[in-house]
C-alpha cells in the first residue's frame, strides 16, 4: 500500500460481481475514489452466497471496474434461501424492521474487520445502504474500533414508500434505528436532494 494513500474500510454486502442495482453505486465509489489518493479495502460476502441472498446473477465483467489497488475480503456464509409463503410475508411486513443479514455474517464480519484493522490500519469506515442492517453493524463496529464512519443512503428506510411499515410502532422503531446510524456517523451521503430533505426533517 502506498504510504501516501488513505486506507478506507468499506463494508459492502452488495458488490461486484453480484449484479444488483445497489452494486453499481458502491462499485463506482471504489473505482473513482482511488483518483483522490484513497485505497479502498472492501469487505463483502462470498459471491455465491451474495447471488443467492440478493437473488441476483453473477457478472464477472463487473470486476473489470475494480481498480488494481482495491483490496477485497469475501466472507463465506452458510445460507439457505427461505421458502416464500403468505405467513412469512405477513410476518416480515408487520413484525420486522430490518433484514436478517447480521445473523448470517456478523461474527465472521467482525473477525475479518479485526484482521483488516491490524493489517491495513484504515482511517475510516464506509457503508452503502440498503441492506439497512449494515448501517447498524458499521455504527457498532466504528464505536468499538474507534473509527469515524460515513453512511451512503441509496434509499429511504423509515419512509420507504407511501406506507413503509405495517404499523406505527414498526415505523417508530425503524425511525429510531435510522437515527442511531445517523447520530454517530461523521457524514451521511444520499443520492438526491429530496432524500436529504426527508432525513433533515425527521432527524
């Protein structure tokens, strides 16, 4: 690693070669931040798991956009795609406020972060949401390892859609989780001025 570079630890579950919509914004950050003396250190999921979890295809061509100085750690996860049914959908709508990714990769993610910090000494952490649980994980990890962090919001969370949650209680709990992420972040980036207006209004 160049002694003049700024190492940044990027927690990106959606990343090349997993061909999701969310992958592209993260990939462009990684590609172009190197022009500003930043060395991206990406921690993501193993590609077969990512394809199954995000229900997406693997496109190796996306890897051509990854700069040579980008360091990538891929975490293996044991995962079985759940069977979809009306009951599961009902439970997710009315009783869930975030995705289940932390339970799948949190322990291994923390081990990898320890390894990355010891080896590369990153100066800050970065994540792009959704999955929204990544923001909560990065918030906790940044506090534990005493690193500032930046959150990139590609979508609204608490106010996603006209009726984003099945009850006011779930909306309130989601808003509190969102506020926790924003309150301890060094910066929050969003894709549109309208999104920023929403976040400013409620936080």
